[in-house]
């Protein structure tokens, strides 16, 4: 899939029984996890919550390289071992298109 621009977004549904834990983990995210995201090329990363729906927005210059950087990082692997079980539906981060990306339809500069 050709990635347009440098802005990406997706949403996940978190299982209701994990919402509080998921929020707490992100409020108190591990410093080494944040460092891994920065090192992989993520910037301007936001997560918004509406009930058990979470909307993610970030920028990166190279989506595939950023995702590979996270997939190869041992800290991210530990984090994902915990958080991926919280997501409703199946997520496979080893795929070429690991996230269900949303299409941008409007941008006000």
C-alpha cells in the first residue's frame, strides 16, 4: 500500500474490561517505550478516547521503517504482549499493513 503524506491515523476498540488499564498504561507509558517510538521515527503522536474507542494520530517520514523499528524493538514487544490482548479483534503487527489506517479527507493548515 502506498502511504500518502506523513500523517497517519487509525482507531481501535478496547475490550471494556481493559479500558481503565489501557488508559493507565498510556498515562504512565514507559520512558523506554517513548524513546523507542521517537527513535523509530514517530512524532506528533496523539491518542484520543471515546468510551472504549481509541483514535490514534501520528506523523512519520517513513511509515514502513517506523513500524519495522517498533516491531524489532524488545521494549515494544513487551508492551505489545500486554496491550494487544486488550484490543477487540485480531491485530497482526507482522503484516505489511499492520494497522487499519484511516483515510484523511480534510486538513486545515
